[in-house]
C-alpha cells in the first residue's frame, strides 16, 4: 500500500470530530433568562421578604437546571491516560497522545489529543461520540467509525463497549444509564410539583415533594454506581492503563440531591415546630397583615361616645344620614 500526500488513501483528510452538543447550553440559557426576569421584578417585592423570595427563586431554578442538564452531560465517569501508541492500522508510526474516556447516561465520548497536536503530518485532535440510547445503535456507530478509518486508540476503546465484546460493559452501562435517566425525569416532575405547591402555598406537601425529588436523584446515583463498580476489562496502552473515576455530573447530582433532602427536611421540621418562622420565610405573615389592614380600612367605625354617628350608605344615595344615640 502506498502513501499519498503523507497519509494512507482510505483515511479521510480531515478529522471527523464530534460536533458541539448545544442541548445543555440551551437549557442553561433558558434558566438564566428566567433568573434575569425574576431579578428585574425583585425591586417590586416589599419588606424583608425580598431576600427570602430571591433565595427561593435561585434555589428552585438551580435544582431544576441541574436535574434537566445532567440528563445530557457526558462526564458521569471520566478517565485520561498519556501513552505512546499506534495511530492507524497498517502503520508502524507511534504517536504520543492523551486518550480520554467520558461516559454519560446515553453513550460514551472518546477523545484523542496529540502531544504535540501536529504529528505524522496530521492534526491529532479527535472527539467521537458513540450512543446507546433507545433510538441509537451502538454497534452501528462503531461500524461507521471503522468505515471512516478512525485512529486505532479510539476504535480500541470503543470496541470494549460493543455488544459483541466479552467485557460485557455495554449491557452494564446501557441498562444503568436508562434507569438513571428515568429516575431523573421523575425527579424533574416532582420538582415542578414542589414549585407549584410552594406557590399556592401548601408548604408541608411541598416539603414532601422536595424529599421525593432528593430520593429519586440519589436513586439515579445508585443505578450508575452499580455499573461503575462491576468488574470490567482493563484498557491498556502498553504499560499505561486507562482508569476512570466519577465525573463532575455525578458529584453535582449528589450535591443537588443532598441539598433537596436538607431543604425538604427543614420545611417539614419548621412546619411542625416553628410554623411562624416558616411563614416568615415564604412571606406569608406580611401578606396576611396587608390583607387585614385592607379589610379594616373598609369596616364601619365602632360606636363611640359622641351623640352623632355617620352611617355607610349605598353610592346611589349621596346623602349623609344622622342618628341620635339613645
């Protein structure tokens, strides 16, 4: 086989990099727009309840954004290794590169970045995604990667997750990811219900729904934990081994779940022991005081010691009626 322009003829000239996924960026933009809207109307909130109202808005939007965004992130489990490895099949050329594995709920991302980036007359900078969601075929994506002539390190790592691999990692991560994604969608629904209950306001049941949201988020971590801690095949590049650990999405989900757990317990405890403080946090005391002041301003005056009182009459009778106290 002969070289043409410094590369083998069946390899494409340009790297087949995976395009940027804007799903999480759209979600974050929507929630930031909502936050900006609430900040604009913040000066309209009167009294000391303004701070509590702002904290409730920020916390609620943060929890909703996290629960929805982590569905589409790809760093639940990550790992990197630097190794000297072969670059392409039918070639003895070795390259020094950083190889990364990023596992999400719907698939894996495999990255290959050269040290330096320009080696063997090519730019080594790849980021390939292989999906295993319900509407995706992982083996088909892997076959397309073979047809495109992806570098050998990417194909070697991707092969570990195929259905035909004896490692059986595809079944472990795919099933765990599906159940974790399902519980997170349920957590998003319970978060919406809790927001509605707090705004009605039905504080006690809102606290219960926050506890349910926290429980579902922690269960999603448990599903992913089972796949992470099952025995799997080693990924070796000579003497170097690619090992993975929990990524940012895992720890963010854990922190948000614990936050919902603490907030739900706080609402339930305050509702049973100090309901007046809970009402103060949700601005219920000031609202009640304003309503009472509004109602008292339209009540007739109580009878006094004077001999003449002014009585309220319909608007159609524009006259003043006097009465003498007996």
